[in-house]
């Protein structure tokens, strides 16, 4: 089986596995890699930032955890705003 190294879902999944196994430093590395591969406004952004925040928290890096949580909130707000914008066909009505 081949895994696409540019697939952010693969990297997020590896981050999640590392986190669940208690390997928080590795989870951080995989989350950071995931962020470099995600397209703008991806629904996975928020989950990835939240996982990153949890991993930083478990490593005792509370400032970085807070920054990641803030980013998760910003990403969530931008996704909500985009979802509330009417489509072009609705605006014509």
C-alpha cells in the first residue's frame, strides 16, 4: 500500500495515533506538518489546532497550547462565516 505524503489527513491521523499513545512531542510534529499541507478553510484545520493545543498542554507548554486554541477558534469562526454567506444563486433572488 502506498501513502501519499502530501495528504494532510494521513498526517493528522498519525498525529492522533501518537497523541493517543502518549507521544505528545511526536503528535506536535505531525500536527505542524498537517498545517503545512491543509488547504485554506479546510474543516480539518480546527481539529488539527485543537489536537496541537492538547499535545502542547500535555507537554507543559501552556503558552503554545493557548496560541493553538486561539487559532482553532479563529479557524472555526472563518468556517462559520463562509457557511453563512449566501451562494451566488441565492443572492440573485
